[in-house]
């Protein structure tokens, strides 16, 4: 009786944390760029728009879960975090 061929199995992906030091630095740099190039009112508007975008991405992910929806949600979360950090920096810089 011939031996059965072993099935190929893809090795599991390594677990990567999303709060690494490099991503935190990138977020900080983006926030500084935003805060330095826009007025306080523009940054406040950006935060509101980012919150709306994050809520829409969350709703999309709830309606049709999948990798595309997860990617949209993570991108929206990142943009919101950048905008909120930029708002904090802009508020500290204003008199």
C-alpha cells in the first residue's frame, strides 16, 4: 500500500503588535506635520471628519466583515489617532 502524501500547510503568521515604537513615531510625525500646516479650526474639522469616517468604516465592517473591511477600519482608526494627536499639539501651541 503506497504512503499518503503529506499535505502542504502554510506556516502561521507571526503575531505582530500594532503599538510598536516605529508606528508610534510615525503617528507622532504625521500629527506634527498636520498641526504645523493647518490652523486650529482646520484640525478640529479634520478630527470631526475622521470620527465620521471611522464610524462609517465600523458600520461597513459590521455589515460585510472581511479583510477589506478590516483594512478600511484600521486605516480610519489610524487617521483618527493622527488627527486627535494633531489637535492636542495644536491646542498646546495656541495661546
